[in-house]
C-alpha cells in the first residue's frame, strides 16, 4: 500500500466519521441540549466499535454452537450496547438513548434522500471517492 493510498484511506475514514456523526449530533440535541459535535463523534465511533465487537463474539459462538438464534441474540445485545454508549456519552435515560438512535436513523435517511436528489447520495459519494 502506497503512502497516497494510506492518506486516501485516512481522509475517507475521517469524512465518513464526520458524516455519520451529524445525524447522531442532531438527534442528541433534541434529548440533551448540552450535546456537542465532538461528543457525537465520540459516541458514533464508540457505538460502532461496541456493536462490531459484540456481533463478532456472537458470530464466533454461532460457529462453535451452530444455532441461527445466537446471531440474532448477539445483534439484539449489540443494539443494547449501542444504546448504552449513547446513554453514557449523552447523559440521558435508556429511553432517551433509544430516542437518539431512532431519530438519528430517521435523520440519516432524510439526509441521504436529499443528497441523492441532488446527485450526492451515499452510493454516489462512495463511487466518487473511488474514482479519485
């Protein structure tokens, strides 16, 4: 991997991280007015890490004990882990964390719809980044 490819990878990660954090930040503002964009960035990064670790553990368990329900249980526990991250970072209740997650999802869909309408949707952006 060349230096330019590494720089492209880092820039792509940072841009994606910022974009993913915007809906979380807007949703968190509804439930806690003291929420900052840096907290939203921290929450989105921690939420992804927690989710991936929990799902990976349960997928490994599913290989050892072949039962499709185990992956579903892992997915549910991972979502609860994400809610726990939101609860801790934004200092809200479990219901507030759930509200942040749902509202962030809805905001992300709306943002993607608007960007797609002007030709910059999620698939268009990733296609554009791969072309450069």
